[in-house]
C-alpha cells in the first residue's frame, strides 16, 4: 500500500491548525501566504518585516515548497502596527501572528514621516495565469474609519477597499493576470471613506491563490562566465585595514562580522566569528605578495597568531574561526593565507569541519605566494569551522601559527536583504573651504554604484561630481571655488536617493588651523577595534565638519617623553633614547600649528624614568612650543596594570604634577579610566592591561573635544600664547645639582636689560622669584640663596625659568635643577 506523502500530512496539519484558509481547495490550488509585520508566523507563512525595502526572493507555497515567485516592498510604508486583532474569525484561517500586526502608512505627518502610499510587487509570476489576491488588515481600539484602497496593477488594474478599524472577519479579493514582465504591483493608500485625521491605512496579510503547479517552476539558469562565482574576502589583522569590498576583522580574541560583503559589495547573509581566541596580531607579514594571489599588502602584511608556549603572558595552542549562515546544499572553496618574516619553519595546520573534515598545511615563514585550499560542504546548520594550530613540521620554539587572509568562493547567488542608501556627510552646518578635499560619506546596502551630485542653490540645480562604487562609502571631494551658504550634496542609486539634511557653507576662506598630536601607542590607535575608533581619529572626524581644522598625528607606539624632545636636546647618561626628528616637537612646529596635544600615558613609568625627569621633558617640549607662539595641552598619565606598585605611584605623581603645573592646559585622561588601584577599569581594558577599548578611546576623545579648540581663533591675527618668548641663548645655571646653599645664573655678554628668575617645584608652586638688571658688554651673574628651598634630608627638583627683556623682545629658557 502506498503511504501518503509528507505534503499530504502537512496539508492536514495546516487545516487542523487553521493556518490554511479553508476556502482554498488543496486539490486544485496552490497558495502563497504572506505576513506583513514584525511578529513572524510559522511556516509555510512567508514573513516580510522590513517595511521600507523588504524582499523575499523565493516564496514558499502552502506545501512548504519553494517557488520562483518573489515579493519586494517597492514603495515604503511608515512602520509596523502591532494593535491588530488577536482573535480574528477562525473561518479566515489566519493565525493571530498574521492578523495582529501590519504595515501602515499615513498622509499626515506621523513621527516625522509621511507615506501617502505604500506598495509591494509580486514578481516571477507566469503571464498566462490568473492570481487571486486576498487581503486582510486590522487596527483595534479605533472609533474612526480607517479604510484603505488597494490597487492591483498587472495586465489589468483592479481596485478594492477595506476598513481596518476593529476588523476581525472581513477580507477583500481581486483576481487578475500579471503584466507581461510577470509582476503585479499591489498599492495601498487611504480610501475615500477614511476619516482618520492622519490618513492611516494598513496591509496585514496577503494570500495569493493560483492554479496548482505539480512541481515548482524551475529556478533561473545559473550564471556563466566571470560572474559564475561569488567571492568573500576577509582580512585578519589590525595594523592596517584593507579597502572595501574586503571584510576586516581586527579583534584576535572575539572578532565577528554578522553580515559579510562579497567582492561586488553586496551583502551575503553569511557571518564569521572567532570561537577560539588567538593571542595577538603579527605585523611582520609580506608587503610584496605575488600579484597572482590578488591580495593587497594591507591584507598580507598582518595576521592573527597563536602559540603553544607562553608568549606575551598568553598561551593559545589552537584558535578557531567559524563561518555561519551558509547554504548546507552548496560547496564552498576556502583559500587561507598568512605570512611572517622568519627563517625557521612556521607551518600552520588548518582543520576544516563541515559536513566532512579536511586538513591542509601552510608554511607561513616568509610566505609570499602560497595558499592552503579546501573545498567543503557546510554542516546541516550552515556552519564551517576552521581550527588553526602549528603543523607537524613547525620548528619554531613557541609553536607560532597564523591566519591572515580568507578567500571563500561559491556558486553565484542573489544578495541577501533589501537595498538602502543614506548620506551621512555633509548633512548640514559644515564649513568647507574651496580647494580642500573633505569626504562625502554614506551608508549603502546591496548597491553596485552611486552617483554624487552637489547644488549651490539649495537644490534648485544639480551638478554631477562622480559615479563611484557604492561599497567605498566615502569620496574625497575637491570643493569647487563657488562660495555659497546654500550648498547641498545628493547621492543616487537605482531608485534610491538621499540629500543633505540641511544646507552647508562653501567658503573662499583660506585659513588652516593645524593641531599636532605627539604621543605613543594610545594616540597612534592601539587598543581600538578599528583605526577610526581611536581617539585621535575620532577627533579628526569630529573636526572634519570645518575644513579649517586639521589634525596631524605624529604618535608612535613605545615612545616616551625623551622621543619628543627638540632636536639636539641633551639626554642624561644611561638613557639610550634620542629625540626622533620625524615625530618630536621640532617636527610638530614645522606644520605651523596653533596647538599641540601631548599624550604620553605610561611608557616613561614602564622604563622607571623618575618623576622629575618626565616633568623636565614636558617642560622642555612646552617651552619650545610656546617660544614659537604655539600653545600646548598636556594629557595626564593613564592607568596601566603595573605589578610593581612603585610604577603605579610614578603614574600618580606625574598625573598630579601635570594637573598642578599645566592647570587648564592639562587634559584629564585618568578619571573614569582608572580603578582605585591604579589599574585600567576592566570594562575599558583592551585585554593587555596597557591599552583601552573603543569605549576608552571614546572617553579620551570626549575629553579632548571638551577643550573646544575648534572655537579658538587660529587665524594668526591673535596667539594662544601671550607675548611668546624667543629662546634665550648662552645663559647657564650652576652648580647643578646645587648642594652648597647657592645657585648661580649667568648671562652672556650679549644680554642686557631687565631679567627675572623663578623656581617652580613639581607641584607647580612658585617657590622663588627675583628680578634684576644686567648691562651689555660683559657676562653678568645672579646669586640665589637656596638654604630655604632644599627639602630636609633629601634633594628637591625645581624648574628654573630665566627670562630676559631686551629691546622689547621677550626671551626665556627653562632648566631642570636639583637643590640639596
């Protein structure tokens, strides 16, 4: 005896549960069931929850079989109504999940939006078939009439009306053939009898019935030629990002991307995550990969690494990456690459677990042209896991292994989800100068290219800027020399477009206000998940609304206060650091800045440099800048998880001294970042006890933004530094250290006029001041009694500031002095 098919039992179940309308004969009709709203109905219902651009490429029929029919929102609704009927008439056969919510639109403003019509388009229909559309909508607890008119446009045009107010049992139907292109457009809007003041209308559930098809129509033939395969590219690392359409994972412990882009810039619906952490990031990969690989140096130059024996306080004998959301019926080819400049064997083993297991090996040492390849089918849940560890031939003593690049190819498929386009800058209020190149930025989804335009007269006329790939999401625009206070930018793609929210100004002003950052790894961006999340990058982005202000970042990881001293500065014996002429204050001044920010969090303390040495270095840098008429803001130290409590105390002492010495020119990078023990607050620790997370970087950015530097006059007509002093050459202070109760300040023969000497302690207190007059032609010496200045039983460090006024020219020099 033949057993009933599974489809037969599915239909019986649907009828028993009331999910298949009883007016439809399962023997002669096929049915599509579509629920519009945020609460999903169970299969075989098709759920459309995106009211602006939602799409389903292949609708299921009531037999749970895929069809070639699809549906797309082609005219946006305003939102989702969740106040529909929960107890609709059972004879309808619609579950409460379908009747209880709906898409809605409105002719009057509601929540800032007006959508006088909304529409969905059924596609892939057969031109010779008739399709019956049954429509339901409900809005409870209403006393007015919320009638909607539904217009179906196919080969003919049909119109029906339905009042959704407190509706529990009424549906409307239309029967028609599709247009020649296989589409029926279903448009909704308020009906003639709608008396709601906002003109609300609704679309809650749609049933499409048509002559039964023995088997679903065949899918379209697969593409051929160069587009036969889709490709996903993933760069693992953090030193540099690879440009779109590359996907960048920068967190070696918990990195994840929920929706990967393919190489066409379209969303795949596939995800990737690290399920077993790596140790950290290698930045010594190849910068010259074989061109045949088609990998950029930004991808091959860095990678994630792990290790079998302890390194950097961590042991990670294996690491793992998981791909999710894959099609269990497809085959996926994975190409894996990594590179590390090395002379030993750093073979890495990749174990790929899908429906089957595959193992492949790759020697990463100085690799520039080899990849490991595996073709697998996902597990039934749509996942593939890649476990990484050292290979059997790995001779490295730490067992280092690496993952730098993943390229995944598979049979071409449609983009996942709908399309969208949003202009993010300029959006009104910007001050952009002619000739400069700020970035037009946008967010897009599933678009191949966008057209950029600008208007000088508030949208009355438009001029094309360029057509560019949508996935770039940024375009450096050379601002035209056409001053106006009514500029707009517009972005277009297919039927989508967006315009600046308000006008911005294009100016012929040529002022440039440079802000230079001197610092170490925090200012360089370490700890942040992506470079644009670091505090300096955030600050530069914030200032980009006004092109007069530009940020130049000279920070370099590992740097100390000695690295940023002026060219030629003396460094004490035993300190094997020379000022870096490319990243010090001398270099900073070549940019003619109006402000310098110093961010030296903890490297001086890590090297146990004394408090007085650090403060003397800060004083030298600040004095060099102020002598050039440039003001300096000094950030305090930041917490660091030092196991040596003496180093924590160093941090605290320098912090307090910076507050005291620099006052309103000090930036608080400690409060809100440090725990009571001087460590980084756990939630802000990037994981190494040294650097901050994105949230920590945001906090630092907010502290710098609060300085209001973009409100200062940087035109050059005024100076942030009153009466800037030129360097005072030839003066000397001795003996140093001073232990005999006397300190001498000697002036060269070329100095004459009024002079002043001040001694300032490390808490910023002025402990001594004297003034005098010296004559030209011979060397002059001032004597300072120090008996009242020295600390009992120990020496005390001072900053000795010597100032001379000669012919109206203020000259100054600062010295670090130990008095015992």
